[in-house]
C-alpha cells in the first residue's frame, strides 16, 4: 500500500477490502483494543505519507464509514437504552460501552472532517459537494440530539435526588454521564447552532451538571476548557474542582522532601530564602516545617506556617501590598513597593506561596482586589473594577462621566491629561498622553481620560509587581498559560472562598456534629460544659480555639465537613491543674476531667487569648 501510482493503489485497496481486512481490524478492536488501535493507526499514518491525498482520504473514509458505522450505531443504541434504564434503576451505560462508542465515534468524525477540510461549521440541513457524507452527517446529528434528550432526563433525575440528599451518590450510570456529555460537546462543535443547543439543554439542570463534574470529572481525563469557558453553567464547587486539576498534584515522594526550620522572629525573610531557593519539584512534594526551639512538626505546623507567612506577605507594613479601604481583607500590589530593593523577588515569592496554598487547600484569610485578580486572568480593568481598591477615585471618575456635557466643556474642572502622584514624599506629574498637560478634558474625550487614568493607576504603576507575582505562581503550576486559565476560569468570589475560606461565624452546632470523643461520652458533664462554654464565646475566641485545636483559623466554605477529617476531644489522666493540649495534625484537643464548669472555663479562657492561642500544640 505504498505505491504512488493511483491505479496500482486502487488495485491494492480493492484487494484490501475484498480480504475483509477492515472487518478484521474492527473485530480485533473488540478483543484487543490496544493492538487494534496500533494497527489502525499504523495503517493510516503510513498510508497518508505514501498515498496521494485523494486516495488516502477515499481509503480512510470507506474503511471508517462503511465498516465502522454499524458498530457506532449498535453502541449508540446500547448507550441510549442504558441512559433510559439508569433513570429508574442502578443499571446504566457501562464504562466499556461508553469507551468503545467514544473511540469509534471520534474515528468516524475524523474520517469525515479531515477530507472535507472544514473551515466553517456544518449547517444542520447539510448539502455540499461531497454527497457521500450527507447520510453520515445527518445520522451523527440525529444521534447527538437523541442522546442529549436522554441525558436531559437523566440529569433532571440526578437534580431531584441531590435536592433531597446533597451527598447522595450512585454509580449506576451516573459515573458515565460526564463522559457522554464530553463526547456530545465534541460532536456539537461540528454543527452550526449545535453547541448552543447543547448548553441550552443543560441550563435547567445546572445543579446536576455541577454535581456530576465534582463527583466524576477526574484528573486523568482530557482538558476541561470546554467547561471552564462556561462559568454560567457551573457553580463554585464545580469550578473549584476543575481548576484544582489545573494545579499540580501534591506528591508523596519523601526522597524529594522540602524541609524548613524557621525562626518565628524572622519568619518572612527565612521563608523567602527557603522557598525561592528550592527546586520546584521539591515544592510539589511533602513539606516539613518546624519552628526553632519548638518540638511540634507535621501537617498542623504546616497549616500554621502558611497562615503566618501569608499574613506577613500581605501586611501593609512590609510595603508589598496595600489593603483596600473598604475591605481590609482585600489586597492589591503596592505601587511604591520599590522602597525595598528586593521587592520584585518578594513578589515572585508571594506568587509561589499563594500557588502552594491553593494547591494544598490552605485557607489563609487573604483575598485579592478585583483589579489585581483580573490582571492575573489577563482581563482588562474597567472603572467598575476599581471600586474596592480606591472608592474615592471611583466616585470622582463616576462624577466626571455623569456631568452635564455643557458644564464639563466650560472647563470648570480644569483637568488635563496628566495625573499627579506622590512618591516617597515628593510629587510627580505623569502625562497620560504625549503632551497631555496641554490637552483639556472635555465631554468628548472624558471617557478616554478615565480609561487612561485607571490604566495608569491600576495596571501600569504595578505592572512589574503583577508580572513577578504571576511568574512565581506560574513556577508552581508549570506555565503561564495554565496560570492565566486558572484565574480566568474563576469568579473573584470563587477565589475568595478557596483562599480566604468561610465568611460565616463558626457554627457550634456544625462544630459539634463533626466532633467525636475518645475517653469521653457525649453525655459526660465535661463535654456538656465544653460546648456550653464554646457557645458563649465571641466569634474571635472561637477562631482562636479552633486554631489552637487544629491550626485552622479559617474554615473551608463548606464548614467543618470541608476539613480533611473529623475533630476529636480526648480525655487525659493528667492533673486538673494543667491546661488543655492539642495534636493539631490529628485535629485533637486533650484535657482532663475538670471538676466543674468554672474550672474548665478558666482553662479555656487562657488558651483562647489571641497572643498565645497557637503555642500549645504538640504535634
């Protein structure tokens, strides 16, 4: 089959078909997929290099369409029946059927699309200069509609089930819905209007679609950009699940362990030296943190280190970031960070730390301003995006835009295309346009003035800082494209939930529901006193107690059920004069059987003081 002579090649092809070789390849596939796929791939790749393209495509299409379509049809029917049965029973499409259908379908689609060299989407009512494809294209489209309709019914049932029990999970077909949806989206991209039909059909079942993503989209699968581009079709949990798969998986290679021994009094500088000097591969693996003159080590100490180092990085006194005036949890890069000659290296460090915190699911109580977040996503910053970072400038710009054109054209504002900034005690004039000092702001150009002003204040003035932070983040996630996709696939509020954690006051009922006992019973007086005391604590005291107990100060958005394990209260045989102790790695607090509620409250009051709440954990 390597002849370049068309007539000769046709003879060889006739011999190939007459010998039932295509059917043999299909049967081989059914019994030994890997060997069959190797054979088919070898045949087509070698033929494509040696044969003239018209003969190659004729060959490929005849083998794929004539011989494989019956198998596609049979598998499609099995899937359709499986979807119907999965609505009311635990019997649904098998993973083997779904895999086979996907393999054959993609092969057939490629055989059709490649020779046609499609540059535009296929109209649904298709007519072209390749009449032999009309039937196949029409069939694929009807197959797409049939399976999509069946899946709508299936997802509606999933939605009903999870509405009554959000934790409900069933593998009878549900585990294959996601794979079928992925293939249907692939088919939809071929037809004009089909992709909109696909997404419109899913919209009423958004909750079920999000649930399927969280439970069945796996890291080993192909990319998820087709979903990430449609944030309107997903919720926070599903978007979080998908972007977490963009981040590297934490390895358990203890031969590549990254160790740090940090002096608390010099935490920021020593952490900087350790993280910036580390091999990236080591940061993907286990991290072992210890504090000088302290015995505690393990996951609890790691959680504490992440919290403390992030608080230090974003502390305005360190001049790297500035807090938003109306929300002190929200930060953006400081345009004047250059007061520290090492500031750009520290922004690389900050990017690495935030990527590591996200990768390890650490809530650190920090969130970004909208303008900073959008730049990391590669999205332009507009006036509405600066409201949190500079409410005064936002208000002034809005007033300029809302002013009567006649008034502003009288030059009552006296504005030109310049902006005065103060740097280290001295004023500096920045021209927003060449010769900007001689260009007056009027009703015609005021929008341009506002756009240039915002760009200078929130993009140009911090461009180096944002670039270095993005570089540090990309160091951890492998490349710039992944870094940009990570942020672009999230809403700002999503990142808030992932990085800061829950905004709600800690619920004692939720806390109690996720706590078990070792040595105590739930009905023991000490346990009843304990929860009564916690219930009477202030919100800040509860945070300190939780941090003492677990090294977690900010709970996940889901609350206690989002933690890695349940909490535990352990009874000790120590003297009642001792304070409670904790094993933060295991979410365990330990105390003896205090004789009264008064004694217990005195002990708990001591450990819930902010300045000592983190110093009693043992491991």
